[in-house]
C-alpha cells in the first residue's frame, strides 16, 4: 500500500512558510523571540523539501518550537 505523502501536503512558497512559522511562534509565549529562517532541502522519502533553521532559541522553548515546526512541516511542501 504505497502512498505519495507529498501529494497530501499543501504547496507553499518560502514566504508563505515564513509567515506560518512566524505566526505559530508569535502565538506561543515561549517562542516569540525565536529567530528562524526557512531553508530549502533536497526532497526526502517523507516528502519534506524544506526545514527551519532556528537561532536564539530560549532554553525553555526548544521543545515547543520544534513541535510547532514539525506540525507545519507535516502540512506543507515547498512549492516549485
């Protein structure tokens, strides 16, 4: 039972992904000061072709920021 996971994801541009990650971080009190960049990557088996490079992450926000990014990565694929 093979499925194309990438086909279930919504295509988004880097600017759209930046806006979604910024909004998610902005809504979470521990993640508001996290600095990040969206980085294009080679497509993987899971369909992922982008990631988030985070910097200036407060120690108490590491898990929350990672979970927020994972949720967004599950829903979106970088549009060509």
